[in-house]
C-alpha cells in the first residue's frame, strides 16, 4: 500500500529547532519529487519546500528560506525537514507529500500531517 | 511569484446544485493548475490536474477548465460529501502557490 507517515512534530520555543521525518512506502521513492506543505490553524495551505527525486534540486518558500532544509535518503525511503530559528508563525500542521511522476506535476499523495507548535 | 486568487469565498449551496469556483493567476501558467479538496481534519485530496484532467477515482461530477490565467472548478449535482474547502495550486514554477481556498457550505 502506498503511504506517507510523518513524525517529529511537537512543542518548541521560539528560536528553537525541530526535525520532521516522513517514511514512504509502497512506491519507487527515488523517482518522485517530494514536498512539505503546511497549514496554520484555521488557515489555508502553504507550500513550504520541494526536493527532486535524486535530491539534487531543492526549492523553498521565501518564508522559510535560510531557516529550513529539506533532505531525502533514497536508501531508506525517508524525507526530512530540518527547521531552525522557529517562529510563532511557523505553527502549523506539516504535511509530507508526493508529486505525480514527471515535471510540473501536482501532489497526488499526502501524509496525515504532524503538528508543530512554536510557543513560549 | 505567481499569485492565485480564488472566488467566491465562501460559497453557500444546496445538495443537487451546480457550483463553480474560479481561480485566477497573476500571470499565465498554461494548464499547470491543480485542484484539491480538503474535508475538515483531513489531508487534501487531488481532484483535477493539468487544469482539466480528472484524477483516478474522483467522481465525474467534478470537472475543471481553463488555461492561461483563468480557471474554473465545477461540481455538478452537489453531494453531501462535497461540502469541503477547495484549493487551486499552480505547478508551473517555483515557488508553488496555492489559492486561499473556497469553502463550500450548506445553504
């Protein structure tokens, strides 16, 4: 079965760090671009970051550039998001997600999400 | 960056209605647009890709159209399970942006 399972969310103080992980199963992980998308409480969806299938290309929203780092381990079928210098406005559910195969493709699979709360 | 503006926000409708949601891009994105449905407490679900192609398993009452800067999502014969929030997303370029969402509410 095709699945994405996030972990690593929790409560962190402003300025702190957190690392999210996503375990992928049921598909050829290294052939798909992967993303993190977040949703603040009661708000809309915000694209955060994308990494290519090989891991050689990464893209970030301006709101997280320089603070967040997306990486993948194709030998372990895992996707990570290292979040540093966290701000209150980073509080959100973070979804791991998989693009459809190819370029300029939409998100065809979403995880269930993990909640990150940044608060003192 | 490409901005996406959805309308209306929100939308009130009844079971059996035909509803249309519009997504306007700040610059041309060809047909690189997707539509997602999100029910409360759930992850989004892909409905339409490449502006007008129905994702496998999605009921045929959902349809998409448009190209360039103006796009629409139409739900014909609205069903109870369709009351949800709908988002458009452009995948033409990075940063990939979403519209602000349109909540379809029960009238």
